C-alpha cells in the first residue's frame, strides 16, 4: 500500500473508532438495540455493560491507531471486532458500512503483517 | 453535536500529527515533508520552542485537552459551561499562536513547514466552529 494512503486510512479509521466509542458512552442503552436477541441471551453480562466494554475497546483501538502505536495489533483487533459486529448485529441499512470499515482494517493489518513492514514508515 | 464532532475530529488529526513529530524527534529522525522540503528548517528553528518546550509537545497537550473536553461535552459529564469556556480560550489562544508562527515562517524563516501549516489550518477550523456554533448545546 502507498505510504501516504496507509496513513490516511489509519487516521480515518482511528477517528471513526474513537467517535463511535464516545457515542456509545453517551447512551449505551440505545446501542443495545443493535444486539440480536440470540446474542443477548448468551451474554455473560447485561447488554448495557457489554456496550460500555465495546466503547472502551473502540477508544483504545482508535487511540492506538491515531498515534500509530502497536498499529498491527490495533488494526488486527479492529478487523476482528468489526467481523464480530457484523455477526451479532446482522447486515442492515446502517451496519452495511461496517463492511467497508472491515475491509479498511483488514487492509491495514495485511499491510503491517509482521513479515511485510517495508511500506509502513512515513 | 455536529460542532463537537468537528472539534473532536480536528483535535484527533492534530493529535496524530503531533504524535508523529514527537516520535520523530525522540528517535532523532527527520520528519517526512509531504509537500515542500523546508519542514526541518522550521522544526529545528529557535521558534519551535516556547518556554523551553518544543511546540509539538505543547500541541499534543492542547489537542488532547480539546478532544477530552469535546468527549466530556458529548457524554454530558462535568460543568458544561466552564469546559466550553475553557476550550474556547484555549482555541483562540492557539489561533493567535498559529497566526504568529505562520508570520514567522513567511517573513522571518522564509520557509514553510507542511506539518505546521496543517496544524494551523486545523486550529483555524476549530476556531471557526466555536465562533459559529454553541458547543454547549448538543
């Protein structure tokens, strides 16, 4: 991946994760609507607490991506998280955009795969 | 909400940029100048320090505080009016500092630094947001 393109993608992805984390913190109960009933049934905690955990995760991932620290692991877990979101909330008119985010996170993780670090440094 | 989202986005851009410059300075490496070639001239000039602290460190703290205030205003934690007032003071102070540093690049150093100009633009966008909207209202 082109050096500048990678960093544009990284910062854009970081801001998205950070802002989503903040919005979940604002009203975690509203975000529980995205959790499918079959997922809510197998949760080991309340849906609100699960959403707060998600918000913390999103903010950590977003911050790591933003400052370009542990970027491989941040993008790897971002991709894993987005795949999980698509699984537990299904694909509807809103969550369909997560497919693009998942592709972006995967692209960064693949680009930073431990054997392929040559295109990273700015 | 829109104003706070823009403030947060701008502050995040600034955090990312200053984190890059800090990392380069700590590693004693030259930062890449995406446009032009004068970044090093500006970043290594005596004007890149205030009270002995490099501007990128001051910028990082500024952006971190503004983004934190934006987050607290969105989440609804803390004294809303006081935090918004503090953010406005900081942003206007940073705007004047950016104007001064742009003048220094233009007339004194006669060299332009991509990262410094980008930071100034970021701060001017923040200033225009707080001038044109009430950030205490969600």
